[in-house]
């Protein structure tokens, strides 16, 4: 296989050669994906249905849940399929699609986390201007910019990488298709330099967002420490620290994965690091933000209580609740 046109498939990195461990990985991924789907689905439903959550932070949480669902649905199903069927292959087209969508969702998530940092900065440092700086139109424009930037970034990297001739085999050192690992198989010097240029531009965006986040949190912590009440300081810290932890995890593991020296690289380390930035944040984001947001917890509890009470009403019909059964609502009855 000398180039991409004759490359029919890629070989992904297997979690284990033992069948028992492969099945264990399948069930672990199944549990993680179902938990992430349920938690993010609850957040989406709660934000969409409860008018108390129709706030800038609620709007950004809704967008963050969409990116989390996208990350989970892009990487985990194929890994589950390979573990269950004892295979490591992925088609060339499937690899390109997986690389595009993962980079799209993870880039959009990082930009959304940056916007959420700005939301916290305005809420704590400039509360009197919150309604002006974060109106509905401004929030929609910022979210659209995050999605559009993620899409453009992913499109450029994927189009350039998968147009290069590949002559270094077809084995990827990753459990899913990712741009840097596909790029290692290239034998085009000019194409490689072009991708390095794109990576440089992307790194400037990432570093710029990182500087903005650091600056914002310095101002936030300075403002929080001036709050006279201990309860107010605790509420501010409990809102900001989980967000800062997720940003740090996503950024540190992603940078370490791409820039770690070859001397410490190993398949097991690569798997652990890739899980920390591709699977852990989408699975933990709903838990962290729902635990720290009382309004969101109340909305989810109210929604689930309403669903359960509605189900009980339909299971035990009465004259007052005849609408649960379409036949009971008919005039003939």
C-alpha cells in the first residue's frame, strides 16, 4: 500500500490481546457511553424545558452537552465494536469521518469552555453589565462562532491529512482515528509541512484561549477573595473550580499526547492519555456541572418526578385522568 488511494483500511490500537479483557473493555465502554448519553440527555431536556434555565450559562451547558454527546458517539461505538468482535480494523472512509467529527466536537468543546469562562468572569467581576454583555443575541453569536471555528479547523486538518500519500504502513497507535497518528504514516514532505503550518495556526488559537482563561480566572479569584461572606465565596469557587478542572484536564492531556518525547511513549500510556481527553471529559462534564448547579439539579429532579408521576397516573387510570388512554377520552366511553 503505497498511497492513500490504495489504502483500504487502517489498524487501530487494541486494548488487549486477551479475549476476557476485550469483553471487559466492551462492557466498561458500554456503561460509560450509556451513562454519558443519559446524563447529557437529561441536561438537554432540563435546559430546553425549564424556563429557569433559559440563561446564558444554561444555553452554554446545552451546547456543551451536544459536544460531549458528539465526542462519545464518535469514538466509543467503534471501540466497542472492535472489542466485541475481536478486530482492530477501520475503513479509510470511516477513519476520515471519525477524525473529522472528533476534531470538530473536541475543538468546539474547548472554545465553548472558553466562552463559559467569559460568562463566569462577567457574572463575578462585572455583574451590573451581565445582561448587556451576555444578552441572547450575544450568546447565540458566541456559540455559533465556537461551532463554526471547530468545523473550519476540523475541515482544514482532515482535508489536508487525508489528501497526503501514505507509505508508512496502516497501523495507527491509537484506539480511534486521530489526525497526528494518521500524519505519521505520510511520506509527503510538502504536505507534512502544510499540516505543520495548520497545526501552528491552531496552536495559536488554543494558546490564545488558554491565556484568556488564565487572565479571567486571575480576575475572578481576586474578586471572589473580596467577597465578604463565606457563603458567597464558597458558591463562587464551587461554580468556577469544576470548570477550571475540566479545562486543565482537556488541555494538559491533549498537549501531552501530541508533544510527549518518544522515549516515554508506550501503547499503554498512549491509551490512558487518549482516554483522559477523549472519553473522561464528556462522561464527567454532566456530573460535575449538575452537582454544582442547584437550579439544574432541581429542574432534573422536577422533570423526572413529573415523568414518574405521569407514568403512575397512566398505569392507574381514573375518571380524572382519562386522557392517559386515548380510548377512554373518546365520547363513546
